[in-house]
C-alpha cells in the first residue's frame, strides 16, 4: 500500500512537471487563503495547485467539505479525483494545514475555497405538463391571466439558467393572427390587441397553446428546451356598455337617481367616471357597486345629451379593460315660451301690392326640442294699429308665420305705417311679437344707366382675381332707400364662365365690376359684356325694364405666355418587372395654352431604365427593370414649349413594378456560430431561417427544405417548421469533435420555382457557459511541445533514481518515510 501511494504521488509529480506546473511563481506558492474556480464536468485527477511547506513541516493535511473528491499529497499537490457537479455542491470550503514529522500542525489550517463554475448541463422543466386557464373576451391587452413556470438547475446568474418563454403554436389560428402573447422572461400570458378585440366565445369557446421554454436566454441554437400545453376557455365579457339612457329634464324627484349600471367580470373592481368633455358641471356619479346616478336635475336646453365613460380599475389603480361609453339623452318637456326674432320686425309693402302677396315672414323661436309638440308654434294677429281704412287688412299663416294682404291694396297717403301685435303660442305658453309694416311708394320707375356704353377695357390675362376693373352707375327715381329704388346689377351676356361679378354699394347704388375667376386669352380674348340693372321689388303692372336699364362694355384680354399644362399632376403605370426592353410602359400628356408644340423629356431617371418620345410623351423601357431595386420607380417628366419663351412645367411619373419570381432563396443571416456540445448525449437540432428578395403575399414565403447531398442524409435531416424556418437535426450522436459543412437545398415554390443550395457550418466542440472552448495559442510560461518532451525524458530519469533511493531507504528505515518537501515558488491557480 505504501508503494502504491508513492507511485501515485510520483505519477502526479510527473504530470505536474510535464505540464509546466513546476515553474516557480506560476502554479505553486506558500500556504495562504486562496480561491479556485473550476468548471463542473471536467475530467478527474486534475491538479489544482501545489502548496509550499516551510520546515519543520514535512506533509500536508486537507479537511473540510472534501466530499472524498479533493485530495492533497504529502508534497502539497492539491487535486480532485472525481468530476465536479455544481448542482450537488457549488462551493467547497476546505482547510489545508502543514504538519511536522510527528503530526503536529506547523501552519494553518488556512481556508481554501473551490468554486464550481456552471456549464449548461441541465434542461429547463415546466412545473406542469399541462395548464388550464380562462380569460374574458375583451380583456385588457397585456394584462396577464396565467403564468407558466419552469425551473432549471443551472446557475441562474449565468445564461445557462436564464429562461426564455415563447408561444410556438396557437390553435385555432384565425387569419394568421396571434390572439395571445407571453412575456418571455416571466411566463405571463395575456391577450394581444387583436385578441382583446376578436375573441368571441360564441365562435371559438376554447384555444390551445403550446409554450416552449429555452435556457441560455433563448439566444443560442444549442440551448435546451421543454414544452407544455395550455388549455384556455374564453368566457363571455359582462363588462359591456349599457343601453342609452333617456332622462326627463328638470325632474322634481329626489336626487341622486340611479339611471343605469355597469359591472366588471370579477368582484373587487374600483369604478370611476371620466368626463372627456371637461364640463363645468358634471351631474353624474358612480358607486363601488357600479351603479350610475344623476346627481341633479338636467336641462335639455343647456345640454341635450351627455357622453362619458365608466372605468374599472384593480386595487393598484391600473385599468382592468377599456372604458365603457355611457350615453344619456335628456328628454324635453315644454318649459320654454316662444321668443320673438327682434323687439320689432320691420317689413315693406308697395302701395299697389296685390291681395294675397307675401309681405314677409315672422319667424319666432322656441328652445324646446325641434319637431315636437313642445316647439310647434301658432301665429295669430291680435291687434292692428291703426285700423284704417279698416281692421283686418292683414292675415298671417297659422303655422308658417307668413304675412299677406287680406282685403285691399294700401295707399301711403292714407297710412304710411301699420303696427301689428301677433300672438305666438305653443301648447302651454304664449308670447306677443310686434311687427311694423311700412307702406312704400310703388315701384313704377326703372333703373337708368348714366351711360349705355362703357367703351373698351384691355387687361392682361394674369390680372389678379379680386381686382376692380370698372365702375358703373344707374339711378332710380322711386322712394330712396326702399326696395323700389335699390339697384342690383347682373351680367346677362358675354360671360358664360362667370369670370366677372358686380358688387353694389347700398348707399349710392354704384356698381363695382370685379374679377371672380382668372381671365384666359386662349378661350376668351374678346368679351362683349352686357349689364342689367334691376330692383329687388317687382315693377308695377304695365311697367317693364327697357334699354335704359342695360349697359355694355368690351373686354379685351391680352396674352401672357404660359407654361404647358399637364393633364394630371401624377401619372401612374404598372408593368411586370420582366417586360422586354423597348416595351411601352406608360405615357403622359400636356398642352400649351398658346397652342405651341411641346417637347417631352425625363428628369431623375437615376437607373437609366426609361426613355420618352419627345413628341408623343410615350415612355418606354430601355434596360431590364428590377422591382427589388426600387418600386415604384419615380421620375419627373418635363414638358417644354417649342418656340416662344421655352417655358416648361413638371409632372411626376410613377412606374409600379409587379414582382416575378427571380430571386433564389438564401439564408437570412450568416450562420457562423452554430455548434453542438461534444460529445452528444442525444440527437440534437438547430434552427435556421431562409429568405429571398421577392415580394410575398400577406401569408409570407413558403420555402421547402431538404438535405442537398445523399452522403449527408445518413447523418443529418431537415424538417420544416413554417414557411421561413427549418430545423436541422442529427440522426445519431457519433460525431467527431470538428466542423461539419451541411448542404441544404431550399426551394421557394414560386412560378417558376427557384432553389439554391446553401452551406451551414456546424461545429462539434467542448462547451462551457454555453459556448465552445477554442484551442488557445502558445502563451508565456507554458512549455512548447519540444520542451515538454525534454522535460518528460528528464523526469523519467529522475523518477528512476528516486525509485532506487526509495527501495533502499525502505529497507534501512523499516518503512520510515523521510522525503523532503520539494521547493516551488508561487504560481497562479489552474483555471480549466
């Protein structure tokens, strides 16, 4: 047994020397408190450190949480004999002491801490294989109604134990819309905005979700995963807006009065009302049972309808769902008397007005609701002053309020003015209104122009709209400031386009001719304008307007050179991107107001795809078109007049290119970091994504995937996940620790179908903290291969000498061991 122990120590010493650990100041040192970090899962019998003993110490003692894994040799070599497991113990607290030949402590014990660093060797596991939950329709988006939870034994402070949740399947999937979402960190499941709006238990009362959880934060293709199922029942939402409320105005019942109610789906909600109109007086309230009250009488004439919102919140003050819109209509009662339009309403009537002719209409108002019995008004004449030559000269239509002559024509010399008292009533109220009727001279004089011909007027066609270009004047001998003498001017000839108008000064009857629309030389270079002067009051029988009430002038419009005009601001055309060169793709049209010829040209054709016929405006392709390079393709078209001042104008031409399948599939990104941890304990898989540059339908692309080489099909298989993603899986676990290049065939299924073969590099490597260990280059203090061989040969020679000495001493000292401690300087701890 003693010989075996010595041989074990010698083997460790040989390993220690051969690997360069014996270098002073690198991996050995004096006995002092130290901390070492070692990855779990590494090969056993690894040296950690060699401690240096000071005489009279001849050996070392190791105590503490060794778990029969950690050992120390007499020479001070600290090592471990079995693979470490962080999940069993993450920290080992050891003590090391030096002893003399009699076993007495010389130094120590000093604390030595072994920190076991985590590698990703545990898969996450859901706490339940199946979850059940219910959610109300129209629940607030983003509010969790269920949490799914998974655990992972790896270190949560490293990516190995950081979990990411994802919904991978929703059944049924309606119109490719996700109704549910999950917080990838907490596992909280809630409705999306679409789910809040569209869930309907009458159509789909239940849904099933498949939830996945991945470690490594879900960011590594080599992460471990687990799945669970979630069954969701959709229940009816009772958080609904109530029917509109009708409330009688000016109610005398005791207030507050309950008018309606809202209710949240679960008890404990906190209710409130929101007045978005910010009324100075908001006469509604709500209690914590959801009952809504009107707090004071309402006045329809102040406000005939109210719209406000009921809100339900949780105990933290957060809204449980969207607010409900509450409508209250105030019903009318007859609480307003009729009102007169003015203290005195004045009308005019001519001396010879015919019986039955309208004098004017009295329009009273009632603030009660229109088109109801409360606002239906009746008119009645209750008094006429004076009653000369008789009473009852006037009548009024009962419901319309129109006044008419009832018995005979009036004479100004008898009575120039009449005053009527008119009763206006609704079903409950009466109001007296006053009307003054002035008898005016008969309209037996026509307006007469001061001159019949205002000559010629020359204007440029770009004269500003609104300009006054002429003043005209007519006079009327009837009574001043009455409808019989007021003059209105009308253009009756020569201006069919309505480019001119006449405004009248009511005090002087002067007419001002103004430009209402732009003049145009090309359509009306010369216009013979004829005016007519008229009175608003009709002429008496037997009197008619004659040539004295007409005047004229001639308008000459001079030409201003104008730029060509396009028929539209933007021209648009659509063609397939694979049309042949020389194909007509569109055309533009413009005309010159002066009738000059037009030359067309293009501006901004940066890709050199198009040309335009200078005469016809037809546009042709001159190079291959490419939708992926730019669609719509926008250029400017310039129309320039030929001759004249060469004025030009610009329009837009937009060419929309429809897609053809002309881009083969490719990988969506560079996959240079795909790896499996070697050796594989079970077949593994990686996910990759494909794309192309063609235009896709709203459902997206539909790629198919396969292994491109028959020689690779025994090792690899590809399965489609959806239209863009596929899973590359190993068929076995017998792979070497190296890089493999897997050829994948991707077909886009288009018309015509295009396919490509892409390369996926996959590395099999030793792993730690979710990533590959890469071979490091030579570093200072570490021996080269040649140096290591020399050291090994020297070590073997030394071992032979030591063995001989050991056997001799064993015989002489009867088994006593007096090996002196090797001298070594302090070095850094080994970090695997």
